[in-house]
C-alpha cells in the first residue's frame, strides 16, 4: 500500500513539473534531454534522492549512475546542483555538485 502511494506521488510530481514548465513539453520533451538545476535535498535513500527546487517543486532523482561519494554525506536541507538527463518520471543524474559558497 505504501509503495502505491509513493508511486502516485511521483506521478503527481511529474505532472506538476510538466505543468509548471520545469521540463520542456511537446516534441522537445524526449527522454535524455540534458538538465542542470539547483535544489535543496529533501531526502536520500539508496540510489534515489528527492530534491525541492526554489519554486517548491519536488523532483525525483535517480542516483544509480552517480559515484556514491558525491551523495553519501548529503543531509536534508543541503543545497546541490544536479546534472543529468530527463528520464521517465525522474531525472537520471550524472553528477551531484555542491554550489560555490
């Protein structure tokens, strides 16, 4: 039951991103479109991270292609720069950086 709720939540986030213009829409919205954005970490578990943009939009980030040392010490509230590509209902991250102080 809990996973079903999480799945519905992720679908709602993806819909919100499309509506708010956080991702390109239409024929230019093909998977693999490069993205780079700043956000705050909401939580990290295994190879998944959820971040909140400055607009308050929650974004699901797949960390499976990122070196673990880039994200293992991140705590909720930490500011990050996510580099990656748009995937189905999430961002496939290629790297996670800390913004310059």
